[in-house]
């Protein structure tokens, strides 16, 4: 009989494997939020709109003559001392044609406040076709006490919207924003 016992080597291997899985799970936990955000932007899942630049907008856009109603919704987190609203809550737009909506924000506090907007489109299946060319939601907004600011959103709805069976019966789309106070504020 030999005095070699393979159990310590085997236990070390199992322990290292378990540690490797734990580290991988921790890394996946930290990566899940940015990965989910990228997934939503690519697929339009959860009403995430698409972002295009001027050059992309110029090559993709083709006005169809078909109209759709776009509603604009504005909200603020209860802790943010701002008034925030769309100038026009509803617009009829031509699918494929560039259009603009304007939102107004006012800081009702006695100190400068920086806010960041999140957004989504409903119904969610329309999000992939809602293309924003320019939007205040891409940057933080700082308002001085009592300051009011007009913030434009330049957008269009991709003509492929008309070819999607999931959007066939959708005659109105809502673009909704919620402003939150930034941590830097």
C-alpha cells in the first residue's frame, strides 16, 4: 500500500473550479447592466429608441406620406425640483420624415441642479423604429435657480415600421422621458 492520497489534489482542483465559477458569476453580475442596455439599443426591446447621426439619417430617411401620431410624455423624479413638460404633447408626423419636438424644463429650486433623462417608447415594438438624431437625453443638463430651458429632440420613424406585422395596427407612439437628479449635482 502506498501512502499517496489523491484526495488533497482533487479537493484543491474542485476548490479552484468553484472559485473560478464564483469570480465569473461576479463579473457577469457587474457586466449585466451594460450588456442589457446594449441589447435593448440593438433590438429596441423595452421601448429603447435607436440613435442615429446626421449622416445616417440622411441615407436612411425616405418620407412615405403615411402619418402617425407621436405623443410626448414628461416626468421628473420626486426628488428633482424641476418642472418638465413637452411644448406640444401630441404631433402628427410623416413616417420617414425628420421632425422635431421641444421640451421645456425649469429649475424651481434656489441652487443649480443637474439632471439626466431616461427615455422609452411605447408600445415597445415601435422602439426599434424610433430614431433620435439629436436629443437632450444624451448629455447631463444643468439649470441655474429659476432657469428655464427649451430642449429639442430631432427624430424620425423608420419607414420599415410600416412593414413590421407587429406594428401594423399601431397608430400612435409615445416617447416618454423621466428626468433624475444626477449624482454630480
